[in-house]
C-alpha cells in the first residue's frame, strides 16, 4: 500500500492499485501491539503455598500434559504425578498474575479447552483482556500527528498480522473508500 497522508489527525489514507483505503491509526497500531503481546508475552507466576490437585477429564489431562510448555508460558506452574489416578495426576503449583490480577483454576480449565483448537496462540479470556488494555495504552492515539515514516510503519505492520481487520476491542482497522477510475 502506498501511504498518501493523514486525514483528520486520526486516519491514514492509503492506495493499493486503483483502490483507496482509510486506516484508523489507533486501531491498526493497537492490533499490531496486541498480536505482539499475545505472541511474545510470558506471564509471571505466583507460587502457591500448597499444590492444588486438579480434577480434570482424562482428555483435558492429556492435553495439559502434552502442552505443558504453553500452560507455563501462560503462568500456570503444574506438576505431574504419574502414580496418581487418571484425572487427578496434575497439581497446580503456581498461578499467573498480571497487574494485581490473579488467575484461577477456572482460567486454567478455559485455557486447556482452547489448547485443542489452537495450541500455538492459546490464551485465556482474562489474559486477552489485559493484553488488549496494554496494547491500547501503548498505541498511537487519535489526535496524534504522524510523520510519513510513522504512517508507513503502521501500514506495513498490518501486512504481517493474522487477523488485521479489527482491533481487540472490535473497532474496524480499515475501510475501503472507493475504486479510482482508470487514468
């Protein structure tokens, strides 16, 4: 996309072939920052005084054991006791904490359920909300004048995103303005 300029100190006008697009500078930067946090953030863990034995279905227990690295990246410290009864082999020894938000066993069960669908990008909903808030606060804001290199960086960042259409809060990132007639 070729960046043409900034409109109303909040939107980037860009051209792709014979089509004009309007890009929300905040929503697009927020979406990029959010996906980077989702991909790279490792959540801190708070050790528990006493391990908590989990009661899981055999399928969920197998998923958790298979994807222990993903659960640890999400801040859940788990221990496996192979001699315990099936469904009671896993104990939680630490749980995640972000910005004074303590995650619970409910978040762990939700995360295990998401592992079946997509283990590489699995995050519980509570972590997703925290990352969305962080991404929003660190992004370019509406009303911020941008230089040409800043606008090009924001537009270029969109090309590497998995789902570039909406920010984590649901705001559209870009809209098609119109198709230019051939010259």
